[in-house]
C-alpha cells in the first residue's frame, strides 16, 4: 500500500495519511551562514525564496533545530507564519551544534522536549505536523554524542509524549537503518523516514523498501547529491530529449523510482527552484527504459554507505563557521 495519488497538478503524497503534499518539497538547510551556522548573508533573499516556494506550490519543507542552530527555523517562521494546515514543515530534533559549529547528537528526552518547544516558538506555530528524531544509522561516522547512547525508546518516547500533549501530529525518523525503523515502529506509527538517497548514493535502499512495504513517506536528503549530479553522463540524453536541466531529470527519476519518495532539494536560487519543481511534470515523461538506465547507474542490490556522500557530509560539517 502506498499513500500516493495522481492529480492534475502533479503527484501528491498523503503524508501520514493526512496531508496532501505535492511530491517535490524544499530543503532549507542552506538558508544559513557558512558551515550551517547563523544567518545567511542574504536574509532578504532567503525569506523571498521561502515565499516563492509557497507561491509555486511547495507544501512540504524540511528543516532542523540544528540548522543555525535555530536561525533557519526562525527565518521560516518569519517568512511563512501563520501557515495553515496545508503547509507541512518537517523538523528534525536530536542533533545539536558545538561551540565551533561541530555536529553533535543529543537525544536525551529532555533535549528532545526542549528542541520541539523551541521549534514551535521559532516557527511561530502551536503544533508540529511532522517531527523527526535524527538517528545515525546511515553514517559511518556518527556525530559526537553529548550524553552517550540514549536508548531509541527513550528519545522516541519523548516524541510520543509530545504528540499526546498535542504538540506534534506525526513522528518521523531520519538516518534510520531498517532495524531502527522496525524498533521505532514497535513504539509508534512512523509517518516519514528521511535518509540519504540519490542517483549516486543508494545507501538508503533497504529502508526505502521498508517504507514502500508499510506506506511510509521516504524523504531522500541530498537528492541532488549536494549539486554533484549535474554532470552525470546518464542524465544527459533524457535531459536533451525533454529539454530540461540534468538536475531536473535526477529529481524526476527519484519520483519514478518509488511512489513513496518526496525529495527535498535545497537551493538559494529562484531559477533552480523553478527547475526543480518542474520534475513533477517531467517524471511521467521519462520512458521506462530511461528510468531503468538511471536506476542502473548504481547497483542497488549492493548499496552501502557511499563514499561520495560521506565525503560531502564531512565537507559540510568541516566548513568553517562565520560568526553573525
Ligand atoms: N537528515 C539529515 O541529516 C540531512 C542532512 C543534510 C541535508 N538534509 C536536508 O536535505 C536538504 C537537501 O540537501 P542539500 O540542500 O544539502 O543538497 P541537495 O538538495 O542534494 O543539493 C543542493 C545543492 O544543489 C544545488 N542545486 C539545487 N538545485 C539545482 C539546480 N536546479 N541546478 C543546479 N544546482 C542546483 C544547490 O545550489 P544553489 O543554491 O546554487 O541552487 C546546492 O548547492 C537540506 O536542505 C536539508 O533540509 C537533511
């Protein structure tokens, strides 16, 4: 069973069985300063692109307390609040930042609670439609843990409590191995899983299969491999045939790869935003052979953590932070 239907405006995902969101979302991580710390240089541009995304039909945004930290959520609140039930902001908790911008894990229940409450404040809303717990089942090199290993049941339990208190509607997990997803599902329904997955990195394929089986939204992060896909040879022919940028084809392939996928490409460019959203209309125009050829660029049967993406993550994490 999958929660997808097609509509004249593109393909819709019934996220959590409740929210009808077009299947191209928007990732906000880059609406921050260097090293994902502080405010971006162009605050006005960041606010404008968030509003433009809504105007162009985006209804699914991805963010995290750790972006900035908090500044990206504050920008979203400033740009988009008050948002009605049509806009789904998926926020991640369980990660934080050290004094030099380093990425840290902090999944203590008290931190989870504080982060959810901070996010509501920053996003200027009373309820989070979707909150993910950030896990590290998709990384060779997990972020430093502030409080040792907190059992998944404890950190996820905090989200369950917050849902019972009416502060969260749906719970997701990010960076999950299939075993972690199974363990999480014993505790609570999981509405979305966010893992790395793109043409060059299929490390999330195991958990994607589990999401397909259970009708869970699968949100691939780094859907454009942080911009590294543009020159991929296999994209050139379909891009030429359809008169579209290779990046648009890469997103269209994700939509064809599985009906549970909702990509969240990040961009600070209004032109790129428009190009990325075009993927929904182009996806049905890819031929089955083109989809097959693109799927075969990587061997999914043997997919594991990918070195390219591990390096990209490391590069982003090591970028020096600028103070604002
Ligand atoms: N769960 C997690 O741990 C996790 C980790 C990382 C990211 N994320 C989420 O995933 C989202 C997406 O990741 P991301 O933004 O790092 O990587 P991405 O979406 O794979 O790629 C973004 C990069 O591609 C470029 N780009 C975007 N559209 C383009 C186009 N049409 N043509 C050419 N270049 C284009 C962007 O530059 P321009 O600005 O110039 O367009 C940017 O450099 C993030 O925003 C964040 O919300 C989650």
